């Protein structure tokens, strides 16, 4: 299909990604430069803390019509007193189809994505120039008085990605440890942007990275690379306790403000005729051009009445090889079986006996692409769909290859063509009601209406009763659901220490990889919201529920000498001359109170939130302080000190406190 350059540019708008930068100032008027150490703003080297917004995922309050109106958004950012790092792309990765590239791009003759390739660079230049000229016309760059101080093309460039292990943070919500880490880094800013690091050995597995600068200050990072043992180190005539596999941050080379093995709080809780016929099997993405996740492959199989299996009952075996990602097999209109690939191995093989009758049989294969690749070398060349061979085994002739028969193709589903997910489309057909809805039917559309729950708590759809498909609310796509896909692997005790890998600290093995699907409240009306679900496999829609996020319990896990910002400020100001004991803070959601203490142990407790257990060292009065200070309160804080729990249960041993309280 031909497409002019203006149309192409409008499609590629999806690739824009905006990063908002906060340097903790209140004006966006700036003179921006850089040197080998840092970005300089108004003559001062600065560390910038940023947060990004993905345009295609924005909810209505940030979703501006007319190609999302980037200009309007940048002007709003300026009004808010923030800087902008404009990441033009067009490749943004972002777990998005093709990393933000439009599918038509792969069909330009001779193109190779993200390489020193003429056709690719020509398209990059066209898109980049369009965005830069647009920003210049509105005077939005810093040199013109605008908020854009940085811009870049591409993202995460490199055909191969490497994972590097280093002493790391616990896996927890970004608003938790990152907020405090950002504060700690900002306190180190003068040293980091003005000094050069030196490394001082502190032990066999311990070292200090020290940043000194001419104005007389310094910052230090004390690292313990031992994944199993605590270390007590001496640095500049002071002693520091370093948990296993952790880094302590000292903004003044004296007082600790942060350690990466820090405490954490964790909560449990148009119907067009798109059919055509070809000889042989077609690759899916080249056929659908990403117009739909779905492509039907249909062929006829003629069975002679003299076939032996019709008498002996041994059904012939249909074998289908697919490049991925999922497959449903229908024989004479009945679902015969399904097969799925995985993230690591998208290719799949379906091999199962099928019920065929004498005469002409219809075999329909529904191939499903669960998104497009977005990272990897030459990912634009990767395939999807049924590439074959497709064979029948167990006939009188032995093996029959169906791959080069005539196949009929249909792009998408009838319900997609009818826009059944929209208000107008859903009103154009007659829907069955009553007992029919409870049947586990494959390839079925369901709809219902609901009112928005009161309040402001986050909402989600519980899709645990369904198999695989897609969800829409008021015409907006919530996404693909796939609760039938179960998480695999080995789930056991989790320890942050040691080099990270993707198989580490797995949870919820054997359970749905995702059960709850977020529903933005800004997409809802007070009453009469339309929910449409397309189910591929079969499920019970009556068990779908809209749930509010509520905290069932709150946990804390904190070491007895855990550094924190308040402690650092008190010591740095000279108001105290020795470290203060840390405090554990517990807070339930608004409207809730702490009703019980589920677990508390000061000593050497083990386990994780939801499954804590006592260790070899345990203060027997660990519960007392929480029963006294927390039960009946929405929020409480308890000092982590031996006297709070009846004394030191194991002197000379580094202790920690683990606690879980129930919110209701």
C-alpha cells in the first residue's frame, strides 16, 4: 500500500518519549553547557533527576488530540518550572511494538533498522528534522528561552545487551528507595560533578570510592562486595558496618545517609472482505501489516472413505510448526486444541490427534501475534505465524504434507471489523444473555456495563477466571489478558546479595503471569461504563470483578544501624555526635487502621513479607512495642533499639527487625 511521507510522519509520532528533568530550582531560564564531568546549568555543574512519559500509554489528562500535541505538552512543562530532555527517537524500545517504529518501515527496499544503512538514515533524518523544526518554530529550545535543555535520538542503542552485576537495591516500588537514593545522590552532587574518584582498599571484599574537590569537600561510597557476610570497616578514623553486597553513601565522607541494603515497606495485598487464497503458507506480519493480532489460515482436507483410521479409531495426528506466538486449531468448526510459545522461545509446535470424517474437512488455524519484537539484532526480520510444515500423519498414504495446498487467509476477527469494543459497534448486534454466557466458549465476545466505584483508590479488573484475549472499557484498550499463561521457574528464598540475573528472586511460580489489569479512573464515567472482553480460549465472564486496591498488610525490614537522611542531617549539623537509632514507619491506606501485629522479631529473622519466621536470635518481647504503639493507629513509628524489645537478645551480632501488621 502506498503512503506519502506526511502520512508516514504522523504514524511515527508514537515514537516520541519525553523526559522531565528536575534540578530542584524554580525557574526554567537557563544557560546550558557541559564538560567532561557534568551538565552545567547557569555555570554550575548539576546532577539531573528525571522521570519519563510514554505518549502512547498516556491517560486522557495527558492525551492531547491532534498527534498528541507535543508543543502543548512542552509548554505545560515550562509552566510547571521543569526542564525537558526531548528523546526524539524514533526508536524508544519501551516494551512497545517494534520499539515505536511503524510496521511500514520494514518494507522500504534495502532497509536495515538501527544500522549504518542509507534507507534507514534517510527516514531517521526526515523524522528528526520534522521534530526539531517544530520545536524551533515554537521557540522551545533552551537557546530560544524554552525548557528543552537536552535532546537525543535513539535509545538503548546496541544490537546486544549485557547485564552487569553490582551491589544492588532490593526490588521494590520506585517511589520507595529511589526517592531516598535521589536525595542521597543530590547531597553528593558538589563532589560528584567536581571531583575525580580515587579507590581505597578497606578489606578483602571492601573498598571506598572517594570524590574530593578543590573547594574542600568530599563524598564517599563504601562498598562491601561479599554476598554473604557483614563487614566492619575503618575509613578516615571512623568505623562503619556494611551489610552484605551493599554500598553506603557518605555525602561528607563522614556520616552515612543511605545504604543499598536499606529498609523497605512492602504491601501484600467495518466488515470488509479481507479474505484471499494463496498456494502455501504466508508469514503473518508481512500479511497483516500489524492491522490485527490475528490471522486465519484455512484449508480443506479430503478423506477417502477407505481410510483405515475411520475403522480402527486411531485418529490421524495434525502437526503444525509456527514461528509464534500462539495458535488455536479448529477442525470442522470445533476447537481441537491450542499451543503457545513463550517470551524466551516464541516458536511452537502443535501435534495432536484430530477428528476427521470421510469427505471434505475444514482445518482452520488461528495464529496470534502477541505484540511485535522491540529489541534485538535486526528484529525487523523476525517472523511470526505459521511457516510450516503442516502435516497429517496416520493416513493410508502415511504422511500428507498440507503446506503447499491452497490456503485461504483472513486478517483479523469479525468482531474487530464490526468494532464490537466500541459503544456504536456493540449496539449493532444482538447479544445472548442468561445461561449461554456461562459456557466456556472459545472465540467469544462478552459485554456488560458497570458504575464507577466511589472514592479515589486505584482500580483493576480481576481476570483470573478468563483464558486469553483482549479488554476494552468505554472503547479504550486495557490491553491483552492472558491469565492462562502460568509463570514457571523456581520460587524460593530471595536474597538480594550477589550478581543479578533474570531468574533471581522469582515469585508466584505456577500462578497467572498477570491477573489484575489496571483501569485508569480518568477513563470512567460515574455510571454506564461499557466493558467488552474478547476471549480466545474460554472462561467464565461472570467471575470477572472490578477491584479496588486495598492494603491488607504492611511490612518493614530494617537493620539496627540502618542509615537515613534525618540521622545524616543531625550528625552533619553537629546537633548529635553519634549515630541515632533508626525508626520503622508503618502506615495503612487512608481510612484504615492497624488492627493486629501478624509478626514481629528483633534479632535475626528470616523470610520475606508475608512469610517471615524467627531466626536463631529473637527478642521475646518483639511484639510488645507494636501492640502498644501501633494497634488502632493509621500510622506509627517504633525505634529500632534493644530496649524497645526487652533487651539485646544476642550481643555482638548485627540484628535487624522484621515486622508485618494487618490493616483493616
